[in-house]
C-alpha cells in the first residue's frame, strides 16, 4: 500500500503521557508530524513534549469529558490550523473475577476505553472530514478473543473495534479513513501493573504461545506508525495477530472450555481479590477523579 508522508501533518495522540502513546508521539514527530499530546498528567505530557523533534503542544483533558475534548479539538485546530490524524489510544484496565470486581473500576474501564474513544472521535471528526484524514482506534487482542478475569477490558476493546468498523462505513465516502490497531501483551506500565497480581500473571503465562509473551514496545509502535502512513484499516502490532482474525469465530467456544478448567484450578487463590485500575496510568486516572470530586 502507498505510504503517506507525515511531514507537516498534524497528529493528535490521546493517552500520550507514557507507554504506547508516548513512544508513538515520538515516532510521529521524528517523521515530521506536528503532534498534539492529550492526557491526564500535565507534567508528564510536558516532559514528553520536550523530547519531540518538531512543533508540538500538550493538553490536559479527560477523554470522557465532552466539553473538555471539544475545547481541546478547538484549541488544537487554532494552534496548528488543521488535524490530519487522530489516535484514540487512552486506556485503562482492571482484572480479577467479575463477581468480586470493584464496580467503580469496572465502569471506569468502559468509560475511558469505549466512551472516551467515541468522545475523542466526536470532537475531532469535523476536522478529519475537512482534511480527509485518518482515525486510528487502538484496540487489543482482547477485541479478537475474550478471556476470563478481564471482563471489563475485553468488553471495552470489543466495543471500540465495533465502533471503528461502524464509523468506517459511515465516513469513508467523505474521505476519512478509519483503522483499528491490535496489540497483544506489550511492555507498558499497564501490563507490568497487571503482572503485579500473581494470579493474573500466572494465568497469562499459561496461555498458548505466542499469546503468553510480553512483546517489546518499540517494534509494536513501529508497526502502528507504518499503519498510519498507509492509512490501514487494520494494523497489527505483533505479526501473528493477523492470523487470529481467521480463527476468531471458534475462539469463544474454546476459551469457554479451557477457561472453566483454568478457573477451577485457580479458584482457591481468588478469594478476596479486588483489583482497581492497574499501572501508573490507572493511578493517574484515579488521582484525577479524586481531585475532581
């Protein structure tokens, strides 16, 4: 597929304070893009902005806040004159048995990952229509196959995948391209935070190869950048994820059978497990909501 030069293009990246969002912003900037960073941690965003190569700006906003994101979209447009690329990357996660889950943390995963993506898209879609731009929705292996102990995350990522596919059909005739980015377990604060729970870590290690590995961040982000340059409908951060699409229809039955066996094995260790949002990004989200309330 033909690659589009990123030189001079304006790219918006949400969840840009760390992990996938931070490195993606750096890679886009290195290719000549002007980057707008959006997230909950002003100090971290400022630090990221200081490491970028060209023109950039950073905005403190909660992606679930319609008014805040509308303001950001307006200010980014005023600052840079246009918006060519939007990457809806902001996300949080929690894990553990649904029956014992923290209702607030569970709901927040849906709000940030799914509702926040829709709010982000709603705010920036008029600018993308004007520029005939590209919207990349960051999803996950969790959108292709569900897993026990991850009900909120799997529901949210399945939701954003469906949202992006629906949106593509709506806006394609206006020149807007829509892509879905799929990542397996990648070395980020979120994954490291989840691994602090020994049951979650052990369950993940028992997954079949290659889904039981933690993959380095750099190559995954490089694949996302290549997808952005190609305006791809599907972007796979790890090579083997493409092949999962052809077998996904049979995965719910398989996971249902294997999952029951694994949950029976781990049930004695699940008592009292009640995890909040994981990783540094989850902690930042919880601080933001505490201060706001």
